C-alpha cells in the first residue's frame, strides 16, 4: 500500500464509520416508537425517521470518540469534556454529521417509497418498464393510483359492488385508465 501512497488508516476509518452508522440504524429500527407516523402523510415518517437515525448516529459517533479517547489514547474519561471543548475538531465532526443527515434523508425517502409501492413494483418501475409499454406515463399512473386510494377511503365496498353507483363508475374509469392498451398484432 505504501508504494501507491494509500493510507490504510483512511480505509479503516471509513469502514469503522460505516459500521457505526449501520449499528445506529439497526438500533433505531428496533425501537417501537419509530412507527408512530406510519399513517401520517409521507413527509412526516421520512423526517421523523431521518431525525432518529441521525441522532442515534450522532450519539454513537460521540461514544465511539469517547472510547477512542479513553481506551486507545489512554486518557482519563473525566478529561473527555475538556477534550471536546479544546482539542476536538467540531468543524469536521459537524460536516460529516450533515453529510450523514443528507444520506439518511435520501435513504429513508427511498425506503418509505419502497414500502409504499412494494419492492416488486419498485423493481418494475426502476428496471423493467419502459414508458412506451405503459398506457399512462409514470406520473399519470401514480396520480390514478392516488385517485383510487382516495376513492377507496371515501366509499364503502358495497358502493363499489353496486353497478349503478357513482363510486362504481369512478372505479371502472380509473381501472380503464390504468389498464394496458391491447397490443396491436
């Protein structure tokens, strides 16, 4: 490694940091209160989970720094507060923390969308469908699915079964718009 001027310590630091972040996410996911916004608008669980993950990572990183300060460097644990005030690089720590916050925001948004649509639909949207294969484009399809969701929230299932009801007609119209156009052969 020295021949290529690559510091192994940088790789080890990045690996340990990734393990610390992973540990914080796993710990946070085990908490039951993380699901309190599951029925709220999508932005609320995204921001809440991002904040929880970030706080857990922030605390874990400080604890990891404390362990390094006291165990590896051999300092007295009582001197850690003084070290945080005088010798700790808060600018670097804050910059990394902000970067982690943004990465968590991206991760949680993707995770929540995946849970909303389902992993199979996400896989189809990202890797299978081509816009020309859909009768509607992705944005129109998502809007129709949201209309269907609102319709289901506003009406009882018996209204959908009654072929003469307005709810039934709206349901049929939405399904017709969502259905693929027949292939011309």
